[in-house]
């Protein structure tokens, strides 16, 4: 055995890691040392939606007015006093009211409100009645029928 035959065992020597040579090398910026300060501490993190002290989006948006309500139901509304145009003992449906020009668009249904008086007996079919409207229809000798589920 000669001195020139001596070699380190295979796998015992590794090339040193070259750090701090740009982000393309994969070991740039912090040079594998991690972050200092808040990013370094365990358990310390900014909450979700934090914008560095700027007024965050979830607190800015309610200050803007006229946001549309997503699941709002819009009823066509008709008062009792406008139902007096129909003949006595007739069945009044939302389609019949629309033809008579009491409202333009049906929307999510028809709601009958209790303003005014009703002098004729009618069978009124609608999606919703106020308590006062139902009482006035029944007091005039008619019926208030709820349609739909």
C-alpha cells in the first residue's frame, strides 16, 4: 500500500453549500438562515386579512353604502283599496292584477297590504297577506288564500 493509494471513503466528503449568491441558486436572500424578527418567532404571526396597519378591506367595505343584499326577496305590493276595481265574488289572482295594471313586475311573489277599505267580497290569492289585509278581506265577506309553498 502506497500513500498515493489513500482515498477518503466514498460519501464521506460533501461539497460546501454556496449561500448568498442570488435567489436563482436557491440559497439567496436569507442564506438559509431563515427570517429574523416576527417571522422567526414561533406562534407569532399576523392574523388573516392583516394589511400592515392599513385599514383592512373587511373594515373598509361596510363604510361604502348601498351594498346590494344578496338574498333579498322583492315582493310586488298591492293595497286593499286598489282591489275594489274587481267585480264582487270574483277570484283575484296575481296575473289578473298585473293585467289590470296594479303592478308591473311580480318579482318573488305578491304581498297584499292593508291600507284602505274593501267594499266587495273577493277571493284574493297571493303569496303573503298582512294581518290587517286578511282581516279586512274576511270582514268584507271574501277569502284570503295563500298560494305557493
